[in-house]
C-alpha cells in the first residue's frame, strides 16, 4: 500500500527525510502514526515516499484491504515507481510473484493496479529491468508494474498463466473490468496477437469513449495500451481514431499533467505512422537541417519526466504533433540587418504558433483585440490594438510577417502592422517558431527573404533583458519577465562596443552546504561545431562560474575539472545528490591555471561528439558529449550557497551556414516558389507599368466598366478608381489593352482601399481574368469587406457548363489591409490565387483551381472595385501593374506614340480614298443613305446639321455610305457638337462612328462620344459580335476625353485601332485596340450617328467631313431596297446578382 506524507515545512529537506523514512516507516509507524497523518494531510503526488509491503515484510490482508477501501486505491493509481524499484531487486521468479501480487487483486488489495509513473533518462531506478527507450524518444519513458509484469511473463513463459490469473480475478464493476481488459490488451500486444488485441480494444473503447468519468478513472490503463499500440506494426490503425477522440476530451485542461502529455505523445507516434503508410502523402521528416528543435526545458519538465516533443516536417509545412514544454524551432543561421520572415501561422483551437525574432515573439490574442508579446521565458504583456482584427477562427491561419528594416522591427498580422520597435545595435539574431506546451502549432509557406548578414560570431548577451536566456529552476507560472537573481549590466565602451556582464548573487539566506544549484540556459542549442568564450571573475570562496553543456556541468576547482550532473531541485526524483561530481579530470596532471581576484578567460569548444575546455590559454579538458545529446544547450552554473557568479564578454563563433538559402531551397517555403518560377529556357514577354496621368490617355489601359469621368482619376501617384452604389452591384473596371496566351502571371498593386457599405452588403477591390472560349471561364481574387463586416481575401472560379452558370467560392482568409497586391498565375491548366502584403515581395497562396489552357480574350484581364447597393461607395488607388506571359499582344505592349506614327504612315499609303466635305457639298443620295433627320443642307452652316429627337426607346439619326471597302482601311469622322442633351437617368446621349463588316457575325466597330446622365463626357470604343445566336457588345476603351472633334477607326490586318481627338494628328489618342476579321466593310456599313437618351429632349451636332482610305472600294452599282440597319443595343439594366455583374463585364 502506498501512502503519502506531505507536510509543507519538510519540502526543502525532503531527500534526507525520505531516506530515513524508507527504513523507519514500514517498521515503526505504519500502525500508529502514518494512517492518521495521511488522513489529515491528504494525498499528493508532487513528491512521495511510498509505504508498502516489502518482500520481507508483507502487509496483512485485513490492513491492506482496509486501507484500499479507505483510499479507494488512489495513491496506488498515481504511483508505480516504488513497485518497479522494489521488484528490480529480486530475481526473475520472485519478481514475477511480487509484481503479480501487486497488480492483480488479491489478499492485500481489492482492485487491479494498472498504474503509470514516469522516469527521465537520468532517473536511476536501482537496477530496474527496463526495456530500452525508443530511438525517437530517448529522454523519458512510462514506468508501470503492470507493463513490467506482462513483459516478464513472456520472458518466463508464463503468459498463459498470467492471462488466466487476470481472467479469474474479481472485477465487480465497470471500472475494474476496464482495467482487466487493459491488462489483457497489454498481454496480447506483448505476444504479437493483433487480432485478440483488436477485439479487446473494441471492447475497451465501447466502455470509455462515451463516459468521460469512467475514462478519467481508467486513464492510466488506456494510456499504457494506446502507447504500446502506437509502436506496434499494425495496431496503430486500431487506436488512431479513438486516441484522437480521447486527446480531444482533455484539450481544455490548462495544466497538462504527465499522463496527458504521454497521451499526446502516443497520438503523435500514430500520426507519424499514418503519414508513413499513406502512399499519397508527401514524405514527412521529424528533423530538418534548416530548423533546430529546442524546448524551454526547466527542472519542472525534466523532473516530471515529460515525453520528448514531436515535430513533423513536410515540404512547405511544419507541425508540432506533441509538446514537451514551450517548444521552438530555431532557424539554423543567425540573421542581422534587413530581412523579412513571413508565413501562415496556424490559428486558434489549440493550434496557435508564433514567430520569434530579435528576442521577442508576437501573437494575436483570442479576442482579436490584443496582441501577446513574449520572449523565450513566456508571455510578458498584452497591448490593446487600436481596432480589433477580423476574426480568424473560421480561417484557421494568421498570416504573420516580421519585417526588419534600417534598425526597426515591424510585426504585421493579416496585413495590418500591429507592433513596431527600434532594435538594439546588435539584437538577438535568432529567428524561431514557437508552439507552447498546451497547443500543437505550426507554419505553412514560411519564407526568409531580404539581404540579411550572417555573422561569423555573435554576442550572447545583447541587452539587460537577457533575451534568449532562461532560468532552469524557474517554477511553472512564475513571472517570465524576471530571472530570479540573474541580471545583466550593459555598457558601451569608447569604441562603441557593447560590454555586457551577467551576474547572479550568492544567497546569504541559504544554509552553507545545502548545495543549491543555479543554472542560466541559452535557449538556442549548440548543434554545430564552434566555440563559446567568455571571461569570468574568480575569487576563491566567493566568486566563480562554471560552464554547462546539456545536462552536464564542468565544475572548475583548483585541483581540476569535476563532471557534475545537473539535478532538478525540488522536482528531482532521482538518487543524484545536488553536490554530485566525478573525480577531477584535467588534460594535464596539474592544478587549473585560475587567476585569483582577476578575470579569467574560458573557451568551450564543440568538435563533433567531443567538447574541449581551455582556461587562460591552457587546455584543461577533452570529454565526450553526454549520450543522446546531439543538440545540447549552453549554460552558466554556480552553487548559490557557495559563491556569486560574474561573467562578461560572452561570444559564440559557430559553424552555421553563412549564406541564406534561396527561397526555392527553403524547406518551409514549399513547392510554390519552384512551381511559379520561370525557367531561363522558357520564352516569355513582360509588361510593367507604373500608373500615372497618362496611363489611360495613351491607350495602354482602358476603362471597360464605369463612367471614367466620374469613376476614374489618373494622377502622378496612381490611378484612382471610385464607385458609388445604386441598386444591385455597381463596378468600375480597368483593363490593359492586351491579349495573352500560355502561362502567365498577372499582378496589380493597390493602396488606399476604402469601403462604405450598408450592413449585409459588400464592397471589394478585385482582379479577374476570362478565357477566350465558349464557357467564358473566369477566375477572380478580391479583397472584400463582406456582409459580416469582416475584411477578407476571397477566390472565385466561374464558368458555363451545359448552358448553366457555375460558380465556386473558396480560399476565404482574413486580410486587415487597405493596401497590398493581387495576383493570378497560370501554369498549364492550373490557376493560382495569390496575395501579398504591401511591404512584402512574397506572395501567399490563397487557393488554386483547375482552369483552361485557352488564351485570354482581349481585355480579358480586368481590375477595379465593386459595391453592392442601394447606397455606399468604394475607392482604391492602383499604383503598379505587372504582366508576364508566354505571349502578349495588344496596345499595352506597344508604345502609343510609335503606334500613332505607324498608323499615319499606313493610312497615307492606302491607295483608294473617299472624301466628303459637308461644309462645301451636300450629302447626295448617290453617296449617302440618311434616316430620321433629312434637314436640307445649308452652305452657310459650314457643315450638315444632324438632329436626334429623344425617345424612351433606342433610336438614332444619321448617315451611312453607299460604298463597300475591302482590305485595310481608315475612317475619319470630323464633327462639332452643338447641343448634347443630358439623357434620362440610366440612359446615354452618344455620337457614333460605326463600321460594320460583311460577315455572318455582323461585326460592328464603334468609336463613340458619350454623355452620361450625370452630365459627364467620355470617349469610348466598342465592338459587337454574335455569340450563341445573340449579339454581345464589348467595351474596348473608355477615357475621359470630353471634347473630341474627330473619331477614327483604322484596320491593319486583323488589328483594329479606335482613335479620338482633334483634327491635328498631335491631338489624337488611342481609345483602344481589338482583333477582328479581314472581311470587307458592308455596303452602308460606315455610319455617322447621333442618339439622344430619353424622351422630351433632343441633340444636335454639325457633321464637318468624312474621309475613308482603303485598299479597294466599291460603289453601290444600282439602287436597291435598303434593309433595316442594325443599331447598337440600349444600355443593359444594372445587374442584381454578383455573378451577373461579373459576367456582364464582358458583354
């Protein structure tokens, strides 16, 4: 029977008391003293001295059964270490009988004892016959008499005897039956009987998974079984889902006990097996050469024998599968200077992860109203944000960006800067990922970019805050901002060098000879070869500092070096004394060259698996690293009751990589950089444009949706696009006047995004593209203020399948930024949807979808803004556009001045011409067909006045030429507005120059001057084609050119150019460019028209001249019946659905 004595005043001297009690208690005080004290003091497991029967002093049945009933076997259920230690002293046969009596119900206890305890690698179990630890978990293991009994039974060929004893033992309630089943499972696993183990597991899980109370009562047996199954060849498949459910049941426990951590450890091993056996999964690794695993291991964690942390690396991702303490992954090289670190941190739901840089980590608090700031020792404070960030719980990720520039560090979360600080001259140089002990966090797509310097040597103390260091003996829940007595004093010498001295005082309150250990640990492990050097002050009997590496300290004594194994203080459960130390060792048989009352120089050098110490220029020790310590941590040690510690000038020169790997070779960057990289041998063309005042006027970009006089303003700093809302969706869109094919990258930079929309309505800045095919496949990425008031990035894939419109939204991520970059990239038939922070060169992948390989249609790349009505507005400024594609054609890829000059030369070389000056000649019926307005020509007017009476239906007045033109052509129409009526709301007043081709699609080409219902004037170009039996009108250009007196259309091969301006060639601009067939111009196909929008108003213009140049022309030979002329369709009504609005952009 195990009982626990726990008077608090005995805590500090428990070891001495424990040794005395181990002899006295079983012999003298059990009957008279222990039981009453135990009843008064209660039961605990923080430290224990077990009182149990020994082989030579068995407990009477009545005593054991009574105590078992009184305490419900609870002390036993939380123990087991004692029984294992006692059994280890016996020969195998006696050991079996002792363990069987202790585990199986019998004379001394009424229940099965399926218990677990835990031991670290340094625990000495007095000859315990233990199995070797798993290679992946050398630091700690589960100790259980039940497990030892099962293993010993197999070794002694008594497994069947044991099975019968377990089955015959009384199991009077469901709790006892579960423990009985657990023992049978352990026996089946030990015998390799997977079928029987599977059957018993099913029986056990049926009992415990639906009963949390029962699960908690039998949790130790469950842990033993699932831990053994996680290492079995196939049984991990059986326990995979149940162990996941059980782990979930205990997630909310704030303080994770050893049992819970071992459960998580077993689940991690199952997940690794699952990954290893999944043929479709990406190969996973437990280690990375670029990232070094570390943990803030204190005496509490090590003394509690917590299991080792498990990390899992796959290309582009890392996850903590189970934790040891606060766990870290350190980038292998120290970084200084200008650089950025960014990636997708796993979000809330016990998955939080943080980036640590320059000594601090920053994270988002659960409420999204605060950020958390901490260092390697723990969380320090929670500053409040100016405004809450968008809720990320549904996203699962938080984009985290650390940006160091010019001595300033800025932290950006989901696009919003949340913290900024000025760095020290030489800040802590380590970048790390943090996942604390209660969560399993990780990162995706983590990249390190910029121009950092990687120093040969670093200082280990940069500030008085001792960043990167922690106190090994700090208690859980202590103040991470304090380091007990540890301190650092930092000064700068006359040369500007930082001088830092670390101190820890001698404690006068401690009794002499109590040997209180003090250890300050540097958190980044010493993985690579290198040298750590420093100076320490030595004054015999007063001041001394000892170096430590891993769990071994090198005690410097006048006679030599003693190897001291660091203990766990009040958490230590081993038999190690705090003053332990091996015999003096020295490279030379002579006293150490210590300088009393002076600074002494010490150098610790790692070379492979050995460590060497040099004191004041003399090598004093060469020793092997402690076993299983591949990545030991360096520390400073002293006994606080003996001396103080003073150390200065801590420097580390390591053999770490001295060059930052290119992003394609960074293991956490993933495959995206490689997939999107352009190979040198792959042909491509580029178009780069910084928006300024001429961005639209030169024809490189056209406004394809919206009134440019109202919605667009070109400035020297960018292109401002603004849209006010009305009914339904209203958008304003700009397009580069290009057609592209093959693989491509399309990127647009924006800033100053503002949205004012009603509740439950949306506003967005967007980039989309459309393929030139019947399905009109469309891909869209947008930064949106959504209906819940959140700010997000969102992806959309649309197309027409079997005549039905299909749309798919995906990739919703929080994005609290008014500036950034949108990008769509195609490789093969896959489109990648990406976004980037305003200050980042790295794009984050939001989603990817199968697309098509067809070329994009002309003006098929569009970007702008959209707002949902009935009221509100959006505004955004575009600053930069970049396009890279295998093929680029169109105006944006050309120089406008060069194009206009070439077009003039081309026009002048066309052999056939037709000219008519309305100022000097009337429009004869042999040359023109007139409709709607046939007012007589008046020479005094210096032209032909054309009047259009408005109606609520679309009508026009105009003239058309009775000629057909073939081949290349140029048509110029000169006019002068007299009165352009402001149209009715939703309509337009327009002056047209229109050319219709003689083909089955009745293609129409139009240059237009348009007056809107707001009274604004813009110049536009438009093309009409037939698709699916219906006409579709596509805007080609849209510019705020308000007073043109000339409209032109020119064809050169299959290229159509739309031009507006004044008569002089120097005052003309390109409205747009399109592709069309080389069919002849239809008879009556060249038209000059005037349209007035709405009844009870009229418009007038003065036709001055028309000129046509072509390769050939044909006059109408005979008078024939004039067919009804097709007119442009009236403006479409505003869309009421988002899908319609996007589709309508191309119609």
